[in-house]
């Protein structure tokens, strides 16, 4: 049985999203607990950085959009 290239791409992308979320969670935990010092990096950030919504609700909406897009393609 041969797998569809689109399904393979979707599966890999979903796995990458999961891994990125795990990394983000670990990174935040390390900063909050002091295991990672980000003060120097924070000082070097540009002043005109645009804020983005990183709430779980925003992530859920992005995933829902991806799922809808994938369903349209299938």
C-alpha cells in the first residue's frame, strides 16, 4: 500500500508542530526557573518589535485553519 505524499507531509508537519510546542514549553520553563539567562538577549532586541498572540487559543485556531486547508486539498 502506497501512502499519499500529501498525507505524509501533513503527518510530518503535525509532528513538527507538536515538537515545537514541547520546545517552547521547555524553553519557557527554563527561563522562568532561571536555568536559562535571557537578560543579554533581551537587551539586544529592537525597540519596534511587533507583538504576536501566543495564547493556546491562538494555536488552536491556527491548527483548525491548517486542518481545514488540508481537508480542502484532500
